[in-house]
C-alpha cells in the first residue's frame, strides 16, 4: 500500500477525481460500475476523500459520481472480478458531519466560566441551575480547559468541589461530564470490577462499542489514573470465553481496511456456520476471532451472507450456540457492528422502561455519546419505540438531574419531526435484509401415521358421558394439520352421523372453545369468520380488518372471498363498503380484490413510484396523498415495494413508515403501516402484535388466538425467532406466564417449543 500513498494525498485526490470524473467517466460501463482495472485506485481514492472531504472539487460534495451508487468488493487475489453491493452507506452526507448534541460553546472563555462556577458554589448552598446550564452547554474539551483555569485561579480542584457541593445522581452526572472521555470510560470500568461482584453489562457496553483509538486511549487513561494494567485487571476479574473476547477487544486491533474481499466474506460466513449450527458443540474460538478482528464493513457483509446460507440472522445462532455473559457480549458486538446508534437506543430504552431507572447506564450513555452520535440515537430511539428519548427522560427522571439530561439530549424529536442519516441508513439496511429469502416454517406439521377414523374415535370418547377429556381433544386437534382436521370432520360424521363442530361447541367453553373451533375451520373459513365478526353489530373492529386484509396474499384473499360468500350469502366487498368509509374503505376494497401484482421489481418504475409517494406539493384533489399511497401500496408486488421504499429513503432521508405516521392519521395510517411492515418482515409484524396482546395488565385473547391459529402452519416458527429478537423473551415463556389452564396447554402445543 505504501506505493499508493500519493493517491490519498490532497494533490493525488484531486488528480484522481478528475481522472474518474472526466477521463474515465465514459468508461464506467453499465450498472454504474468502475472499470475493473481501476477498482483498487477507486477504493483508495474514496478512502482518501472520506478523510479529506474538503478536497472534493466545488459543487461535488453533495453529489455522488456516476459509479458511487455501489461500492466495490475487491478480491485479494484478483482485481478484475467485482461484485456490486447495495450502497446504503453512500447515502450519508459527504464529509464528516457532526452528530453530537453538545457542541463547542461560541465565545468560550475558560476563566470566565471558572469564575462563574466558583461563584455558584461559594457561600451557603449552591446554584445548581447555573452549574448545570454552564457545564451541559460546553464541550468536553472546553470543560477540561475550565478545570485547568479553575485550578490556576483558585488553587482548587473543580471536580472535588463539585463532588462536595452536589449530591446523588445529579452529582454523578455533572462529575462524569467533567472527565475526558477516556478517563470517564476508565472510571466506569474500574467501578465495574472493584469490590464484590462484577458489572459485566458495563464492561460489555464499553468494550463492544469503542473504536480502536478509543480503546487505546482508555487503556492509557486507566494506567495513568490507577497505575494498573487494564488487561490484567480484566483477566483477574472475568473467566472463560467471556474473558478471552474482552482481551481481544482490549487490543484495539479491529481491521479498518476499506477494501473488502468477497471470498473472505463468504469464507467467514461459512466458518461461523460450521463453528456453530453445523457443529456438535460450538467452536467459540472461531466466533471470537472473526467477530473480534474483522472490520465493521466486512462483518456487515458477513452477516448478510450468513443470513443467506443459514436462513437465520447471526444473532439467533449466537443465542442458540453461546450462553451467559459470553453470549451477551457477542450479541452486543454484532449490534454495534450493525448500528451503534440502534444499540445505544436499545440500552437507553431498557434503562428507563418498567419500574425503576438504571441511572448508571443512563448517565454513562448520555455522557459518552453526547458529542458523538446522540442525534442519531435520538432518531433511532423514536423510530424503534415510537416515543422520543426526550419525553422518556422527562417522564422517568426529576429535578436538576432531569434538566441536565434533557440538555444533553438536545431536543424533542416528537416536536422536531426530523429524520437523521443514521436512522435512514438503518432503515435502508432493513429493507435490504427484508429482500433476503428466508424459509418460512410453521410449527404444526402433518402428523405421521395419520388415521382419521382413529382420531374421530378418540374425540368421540373424549366427549361421551359425564365430563370432557380436554387433554385428549387438545392432543388430537393441535397436533394435526388443517388438512388432516378436515378429514377428521368427515370421518366423525361418517362414523357417528354427528357434526363434530357442534359436539365440540357443546362440550368446550371460553377461550379453549374458541381456539379449538377455530383450528377446525379451514384457513379461509376462519379468516372469513373473523372479518364477519369485525363488521357485524354495533361498531367495527378496524384492527382485525387491517391485520387480515393487509397480510394475506392474492390466493388467500380469493379463498376468503369464496368462503365469505358461501357462509354469509353476500360479498366481502359489500360488507366492507357498508361498514367503513373514506380512504380507509377504498384501501380495504382494493385489497379485497386479491389483485396485487406478483412480478419482480422494476427499478425505473420503483424510482417513479417513490417520487409520487414523496411528493407533498400536489394540489390536485384527485391525486391526494392517500390516493397515491393506495395506488402503489395496494397494487405493487412485495419485491417491487421493497425497492420503492429504498428509493423513498434515498429521496427523502426518511423511512416510508415514518413518513406515513407523520403525514396521516387514524385507520388510514394504521392500514398503510401494516402493509409496509408486512412487506418488510411479516413474521416481525405478527411478533409485535402477539407481544402487544400479552404485555401489561390483561390479555387480548382474541388477537392471541387469531394469530396462533392463522400462522401455525405458515410462519409461526419464524415469528418465534423474531419475537425473541425483538423482546428478549420467548413467545413460549410469555404465553406460559400470561395464560392458564387448558387454553395455555393448547397454545403451547401450537407454539411448538421454547426458544
């Protein structure tokens, strides 16, 4: 690489930019690729431009060259073979954009600030408001200068005085802000390993998320502050594979090369699969080596490749193959590789949700990220949890402590309505991942050695005489496929001349009856019945209409229409039209046609569709925002919509779901959001609905029953995986905790196992 140093010098960057933009521009070739012979130079020039953004020629900094729509993966053995990967990273603004919430204070004067703090603390009592206003509005570099000025002016240690004058959580927060970042991390780790017990979560958070340079600074600060070796202290306080991975991270030796080998990406993904899922036992050393050493960009591509070959995300394999603190550490590493902003948003949410607040975690993250990526964390937080970080802090804390945290937060995103680049990148990446084909699996399979007449006899015996054997009914009905249940219905009538559905209805009651009877209907009959219940009588259950109509494919919709007509002697469309109105009615009617295109994506059309969705300036009432969304979201194929939504992010820097929530309301908003989530990840959509049906006081048994029945032979196994990924608890565990009796037994059989 030494021979190419001129390429990344300021002069070299300008020369090579001209070469690509003017001299080689006409040779870029189809699909936006750099000529193969220029690939290495291209990678080096891009790398240099990222380091020296000011050397872009005038007018270029906000525009990508023709070939910048993709980044190249260069083989280490041959630069003539290139593969194109999505350019979601290329969407970030050119040059280094400051993403912190705390900036240098204009007109800063260290001596004046030192004097102001001295006056705020002298005499009886302290002016806490003045202290927090001053300290939270200065950058860390400025705070360090204030400490030096304070000592020069008064011969006293400012941090010691602050500790003396302040108390509790507010004192911890203010004192933490006064330390340089490396010394703050060193203090956190020292506290985590001192005394009885170890705060493993603190160790994991810091060591999994810091850059190489931050790790080097941390090690030096620890040595300076405590005259001890950090690695030796970590080794002495931890054990096993957890210790080994921490030591690897402490080296600060993660690869930072921008040139990624496609062959190595595939090999690493294969090695991880063979070290875990395909091995009897687990080769932890392989996980440690790859996740502890490879560059972030390389690992993102490895994770994508792993999903393709394993049919599941790497996180799910880690949960299945590793355990304890080692598992938590590796999951944190993966999350930070994918998106540090998302990782810290999740940590902050967990620090404040439920009863009590984990103030140490809250303080540590708000302090350490305030000058790095707090704006991105805020936006990811709001996108993921549908609530602003600002408002959650406001509700969960109090007093000067709250005021100081809100200052560090930097603003209320619910009020601002902005969408930041990091969240846009996360959203774009999610659409890329949603396009990867994953095998859908139900939890209920056809029973082997099936005997319809034998099962009919078991069911009859369970209902004869006094009392009912619910266990026998559950065992038969929940362990047969729907097609087999239809055969049992016929065999029962042939053998006994009785209607099995009527007998079950008379013998069972409550939630169990609804579950068992629902399982005995065909999927189309069951959906038709749920839709009928949603529109009949006083009031309409719009959430049921949305759930079913937004998630079924053309074949399922057509089967529902037939079943509805047969059961109720009227069309589904007429009932939907009669019970709803406005744009919501038009959405449902469009979906009820079962006429969604089933073809592949059309790149040109996708860009045009995205422009239509992004256009907020149209004054034509016949072309309203809702009409444009309806004409695209209700008719285009899923592959095409994924591409549309990616193009939408490029055009607006917003995820389409965020835009829908901001620009629409009520049932129309909910219907479009359901379609978007279904396109993105249908199992995750149902996992979220299942979680909401059981969280908090009481259980929404109608929703729980409906989803467990309707997805049991389609994708309930995938839903289980998404459930544990999203909520850190298994669906099996939540059902077990939230339901009871025979209803619980039946649901757990349908669930199919503990994750």
